C-alpha cells in the first residue's frame, strides 16, 4: 500500500507518508517483529517534545506489549495528563492488556485500577457510553462476575422494540463499578498516593 501511495505524491503529501511509515513500523513492532534493541530508540522518540500525542500513545502501546510492566507508570501518567476531552481510545489501550494485568506488581495493578475508577468518575452525561468498556475491564481485573454489568434480560435495560440495550444499561454499569469502589476503597487505591501525604 505504501508503494502505491508513494507512486503518486499528489495523493498524499510527505508528512502523511511519514505518518504512515511511522504507524506501520510501530504496528509491526507491536504485533510481529521485536528486538530488545528497539526499546531505547522508542523511549527516546516517545520523550521528544516534538512527538505527537498519537505517536506517544502508539509507542506506549508497543512498550506495554513488549516490555512487561516496566512502562505501566509511564502509561498511567500519559493518560492522567491527557485532556478530558480526548477520545477514550487513548485510555483503552492501557485497559486492553488481558491476562498480563495479573502478572503485574501490586503497585502497578493498583495504579491501573485507580486510574480506571478516576476515569469513571469523570464520565460525561447519562447517555455517554464511554465509561462502559473501562468499567467492564475493571470488573475483569477484579474478577467480578459479569464485570459490573446488570442483567441484560431486565426489561428496564431494553429499547422500545426490546431488541437492543438502552443507555441506562451502560450508565448503570458505570454506576455499579463506582458503587463497588465506594465499598472497597482500600483495594483500588494507588499505593503511591500514600507517599504524597
């Protein structure tokens, strides 16, 4: 595809071509090819002031995928620093780590849980479904049956035609997660916060 685009410079300018190449390289490093010698240049690229937020996010995703939990604090810091108006995709990669979460240290698990619940506390209006995925992932990490989701069979969670789930289902999933956190604050507190007191 890159060769096709490069063959007609009028289709895509040089900056777009650089972005495509960068995205392709980062994608390959994440999913196919990896060498430990790639870590230092990626960290250098990530820390450059000229690196865009999207590229920084992509590098963090590669580092999370390839370097164990070493870059969890960097990822948490990146998400916390993101403006709340930024799309949720920036946050989801940290929560899309699957079973690797269970291999992380207690401090890194706590940091991820704390971040997830703080995201849920800032979810927008009742029709906003952006917190649903985060709430479900938190439920998975905490090994909570159905991940905070209410029963999909309940009529109150069905649209008028009964075929789809309504906004209340997604909002209640988030509210269930937040209610659980209120009942279990010690489990989800980031241990590093104690150092700030």
